[in-house]
C-alpha cells in the first residue's frame, strides 16, 4: 500500500514537471528571444539560458517603436469597453434566464449558445458593410460592439449558472419588503455572484484584448490599430529586428497573464458555480 | 429542479413585476445579438445566393443555388471539409485528454502545486498573435529551437511550417497548447464536486490510481467533458486566427480549413458570394454537431432518470 502511494506521488510529480515544461516553454522562449541579440538569433546561436544582463531589452520595443504604446492603449480601451458592455447586458439577461419563466426563453437560450458557432470569417463581411453604413469603421467602439456579440453570451452563461445556485427564498423576503427586482439584483444577487462576475469579466476582457480579425479588417488607420494588428504586421517583416518584435510580444502578453493569475482563484470558483449545477 | 419549483409555487406569486419583467431584463442583450449577430448572419446567407464581389459589395445579383451547386463537386472545398474535421477531432481529443490529465494531476496537493497551476494556465491568457509569433520562431527551419533540438539528438531538421506533411501537426501543437488550459480549468472546477468520501471509499477498497480515476472520477466528469467537448468542437470549426497567422492555410493547402477558405475566397479572390456559401455550409456542420450533442444529452438524462 505504502509503496503504491509513493509510486503515485512519484508519477504525479513527474507529470506535473512535464506539464510545467510543456506549458511554460513557449512563454519562456518569448522572453529568451526578446533578450537575445538579433545577430545571435539569425546565426542559430540562441541559448537555452540567455545572457541575463540583457534583461533590459525586454522593453526595447518601447524605445524603438513609439506607436507600440499607442496600440497597447487602444487594446486596453477595446478590452475594457468589451468587458463593461458585456457584463452590463449579461447580468440583466442572466437574471431573466435564471429567475423567470417566459415565452421565448428556450429560443433565447439557444440563440445565445448559437453565437458560439458563428465563424468570424463569415461575419466579418456583413459586419464590415453594416459598420461602413453606420460610419463606425476606424472607430475603437466599433470593435467593442463586434467583440461584445461574442463575449456577452459566454458571460451570460457563467452568470446564469451562478445565479441558479442562489436559493430563490433569499430574494423572496426582500421582495416582501417591497424591493423591486432590479434593486434585488443589485443589492443581493450581484454581491453573491462576485467570483463569477470576476470570471466573466476576465474572459470578456481577453476577448477584446486578443481579438485580431475584426481589429484588422475594421481599423485601417494605423494610429487606431490594436496591439494584435500592430504585432501581426511585424510577422514576416524583416525590417524590424526579431528581438524587438519579441519584446512587443512579451509586453503584450504580460498584462493578460498577470491579470489572469491575480484573478485565477476567482475564475476557478466562478466556473465551479457553473459546473456543480451541471 | 422540477421538485423545487413545485414546492415553491404555492407560496407566493413569482412575478411581482408582472409578466413583462423578464423581457425588460433580457431585452437589451437579445436585441443586441439580433443586431450584431443575427442580422449579419442573415446577410451572409443572403450573400451566399449571389455573385457579389468584394469591390462592389452591394452590387451582386442573385444566382440561386449556383454557389452551393459548385461546391458540391469542388475538390478544394471537400478537402477543406476533411481538413476541418481532422483539425477539430485532433484538437478536441488532444485538449480533452491533456486537460483532464493536467487537472487530475494538479487537483491533489503536492509541494509547488501553486506554481505548477499558475504556469499550466498561462497559455490560455497569452494573446493569439503572441502565440503565433513564438511558434513560428520555434518552428523556424534554419534557426528554430525545434530543429536545433532534433539535430542535437541526431535526427534531421524538418520543415515544420513549409513541408506539407508537417503543416497540420505544427498547427495542432500550437492550438492544443493554447486551448488545453481552458479544459483544465473547467475540469478542475468540476473535480471540486467529487465527494471526498468516494476517494476515501476507493482507498479503503485498495483501488489504485487508475481504477479510482475510471470508476469514481470519470463518471463524475462525464457531463462536464461532454459540454466542454461540444464547445471545443464548435470553437475549432470556427477557429481562424491561429491557423491563418501560422500557415495561412498552407503549406500546399494542408491546413486550409473551411473558415480559411471563406476568408481566402472573400478577401483573396474577392468572391464574397461564393465565400458566404462556404461559410454557411460550415455553420451547418456546427449546427449538426450541436444537434447530435443535445440528442445524446437528452437520452442520457432520460436514462439517468429511469435509473434513479
């Protein structure tokens, strides 16, 4: 028995180590490439352990390319906008789906789910002509509106699952005291589902932060590019040194990774609320 | 669910704000999706029966079902369907397997678990464009670390992104790396719902790791794995960015999935109408898979109810 237990621990440690290497290596390689001199990169001299004294080169893109900061700012605007619009609508919709029975509920649930099947590559053409006719091309809020169509349904599912887990009886007493549904939602429900709100917020934020296809198609003005578009424009462009490009990739990835790690515990418990209910 | 509503119903009226309240709550979201997803998709379906060109997006004329008829015998299209199915199957199977194993490994306490968990979820947070950049560099023919490693082992270099036999495996590696943490997180969340007593009972019965997993853990995870599997499948059918930026559908079209052809036909060949028809067929594929899922789900639910 004890031997078997020890074997289990050994296998577990081995698997965990392997997992960390597999998951971590490409991230480490971004960092490594960003601080390796470009001449070394192009002569096959990149080492597994780079020269750490060059760590300052992680930020080289900030010095060489002044538009990078503007792209990051644009991405932040799009990501925050997507988060706010998605969560506002999703919270209200989730409350309706969780607490009421009404005509059209089934269709609505299916419609929300169906958005996850829609290929952006197909939607991008009709959306382009819609945005063109509304004068929303080259506008960051246009991207917010497009991204919200994908982020909001996901947020709705997460929040609905969390609300389903809250006993309805709690709200009834408030209702007897004359509280309206909207204030019940605000005062009682939202604080209780805070972990799920955080999970939904992170997911919506990443949708906006990472999105590439809409950003590239709808925004042609370079000053309004997001970081996705800007960095992708470096792919296959040999004028900009590779170490600088990877400095950009690193700085683009770091906020998302850090933000995610800070919220990780809440994301797991937010998702738990959904899966426990099943 | 049904039971709790039955006990709740006689106590108090459920809708103090009248029957319009749910519509007021869900109205904004529903209207929004109609405008920004429903209308564009209908517009896409309408485009698919025209010969519209990119240069004149509002000037196409109707061609009936010609675009669809042309697709039926089109070898390139059929190949893109097969490519999509292969891509979807491998990413779904790979991420479900790796994600479940990772979750099970990281669920039990061991020294350094916090760090291991943090590293394991990171790929999910890394923006796709950054993922593509690093994998293009790792798979670079002359200076990439993949080939450097192979040479060090005495195995020759491969054209990861340039040789047709390695194009799909390379795209799969990058995709599975990026999407597995999502599966892992959801499974990790679902594992919290497995009662501790069951593990205890298995231990008392002298069950090993493997049999504990198959008899105790897996049955608890199945509903979660099914819905995650569905999501992963329909997401792989529409996944565009990682493939487009890594290979552009190449080398020699081996990674050209349905959505890649849609984009290529629309923006490369300027054939909006034809592209839309491909996109609509792709969407039907997703719908079919979703339908199969719901049929299976209703059946298992009914079976479980009979068993209980």
